[in-house]
């Protein structure tokens, strides 16, 4: 395995197609994890702690993280991919083209996949959900 700390920019040849394919993989896993959660935690049972001192925005994030940590991590990766795409492409219109192509790779879930991207990329480079 390669030590990524030693990589130089000249060593990288990550294409837009690589990024689109990675987004497709993330979306597939995210949807599968939503249908058949692996590692989901029941956060509503007895002994649930009170979180009244946690701000509402952070509370929602904490609940999502605790309830389905794998799905939450996948969503965060989709957000990161959006940031990388914006840095590379510079416009929401170009990001949308990538989102549409990646979403179209699973026609049965295409609308769901676009919705996931739309919400995850909200605020990245002017992207509005």
C-alpha cells in the first residue's frame, strides 16, 4: 500500500471520471445502508440520555451519527466529494453534470440519488438544495 503522505501533486492523475465513479460507489452504499442498515444503533430505548444542552443543529447531527454511523460517514464522504468537485470544476453547473451522470448509473434510484446529492452539497460553492 502506498504512503499517501509522500505523494506529490505530479504523482496524481485523478480524472473527473474517477471522481464520478467514486460518487457512484458512495451513492450506492448510502442507499443500501438506508434500506438495510448495518451497524445501526437503537438510540430511542431505555437509558437514552438527555441532550438538552446540545444546540439543535448539532443535536440532529449527533442523532444521525449515533443512529446510523456508517450511513452518516457515507454522507460526509459525499459532501467531501462535492467540495473536491467544486474546487476542480469551479461551478455548480459543472457539478450538476457530474451529479446527473453518477445518479443515472442506477436508473431505479436515480431520483433518490440526486436528492441525496442535492442535500449533501447544499452550500458548496453556492449550491442550493
